[in-house]
C-alpha cells in the first residue's frame, strides 16, 4: 500500500480546525500554524525568534511540527527534504513517533554540523517522562559529506518488525536490529518471546524545526550554541518536497466516513491501557479499547490524558484510532477501519 504526497494539492489543517476526517486532510499543524505554508508545491515550516524569555531566561526560536492524520505500523517512509539547520542550534526533524506509549524513530540534523545526520530510536518515552529516565543510548551520528541546508536530499526510514534502516539518497547509513536491542519486562503476546525495547507501536509521521541552541545546557551543546538571531528578521526554514509512504500491511478493509459510533464520549483522564500487558480479557465493544488483527497483533491504543495537541485520526494496518482532544476537553473516539487512500 503506497501513499505519495507531493504538496501540489495539499490537504493541511491546523489542529484547531481539523475535523477528524482523514480523507479530507493528510496533515495537521500541531501548533504555531502561522509558521507553516505551502509554496512552490513544497511544505515549508519556518522558525522565527520569540522574544519572550524561556524557562532558562533566553529568547528562543519558535517553529512548528506538522503531523500526518493517520498512524502507521511498519513500512517505508521517504521524504525529500532541505533542512533549515544553517545556524548552530537549529534542529530540523523527520520523525516517526507516537505520544503514548512514546515510541520514536528519527532523523535530525543540527546546526552544529549540518553535514551530519543524527539518527535515533526510543522505546516508551512519553512526553512527561523525566529526562533522567530516558534511554539515550540508541543515538547514532553519520557523516553525509554534504551540507543538508543547501539542497534537497532523500531521507528514508525503513521500519520493519525485525529491523530499522536509515537511508540518505538511497544509501543505507545505519541499521538497527530488534534482536540486538535491550530486553524489556514481560513477554510479547504477538511473538511469545521476551519483549524487546524496540519501537513497535503505531505512530505518525512528523516534520518540524526547533531551536535547541537557546535551550538547556545539554541540548544547546548537542545542537550547537548560540543560535544566530542577530538579524531582526532572521528566519530558518525546513522544506519538504514530497513524502512517499509504503505501508507494511495491506489488503485492509475501508469504511466510509464517518464510522459508526463516531462522536465525543465522556471525559477520560486515565488509566492508560496497553493490550497484552494489563490484566484485562474483555473486548469492550461499546467503546472499543482495541481491535485484534487477523494475525494476532494487538496494536497499542492509549487513552490520551490532557493532550496539549490534537490527536487526529490514525491509520494502522487498516485501523484508525479516531481521537480528538484539546487542552480543555479530552474526547475519546472509537476504532474504525480506515486506510491510506
């Protein structure tokens, strides 16, 4: 199953206006929508200086994040990108991530060295996890011998159940294998084997730009510092020419929109439920917690608690988790079968 987005006829909504319909929109702007535009058939995400001091007492650039309206679980994602990392501190990002449980696979280019790719993956690191508990040992640095801020290059993440490949201009620059990752606690019900600390949860594709040079001491050292804000009209910009998404699973059913049972339910602030780990045997068909696949895989489905960003419709192996929320109200949706179209 392949889905190509070339931004000639973009389907982009802000998180405030997104109506939950994945057939109408491919992407959402998760915050600071004013910095996101479609020009010359390219997605452009810019960052300008926010003069309001941050928690470290420094003014900092404010960029944005653009996310797909559907989730995926395994497959290939290739994006043609020109980074905005032309100054120390500027971080350009191409990520596959979910907020809960917090799995992530990423490409990042930092302005400290725009001729180097930073690759990483995380396992179950939700946004509220204390930094001293996050495992940073899966980071990699690969020289590219080209300045990524001067021209477009193809960046690809090939994410499969047993391995991850990172590619630049069709050349593999790094690989990681599931069986070589650290052991987690418990047994994976899908495989009957010891659970590994390997990203396996459905996730969205994201592009973004942010200012690491004006942040914490550790982040600034990693990204480069200080970020150059010497010009009053200074702007940094990441550009995306196209995105090519090839899902690992195919042949799924598709339902018309809106799915049966679509609509807000009661406000819910927890607990989170992870299929296969919690002591729960029932399949709540009234307000579904999850649907079981024909191959026995139980996708992780979280009940989002007070999300800061809207969590839009997702697509995973033909399953769409329809969840719409704001800071004020958390609305929980049911699962329905909707695939990339």
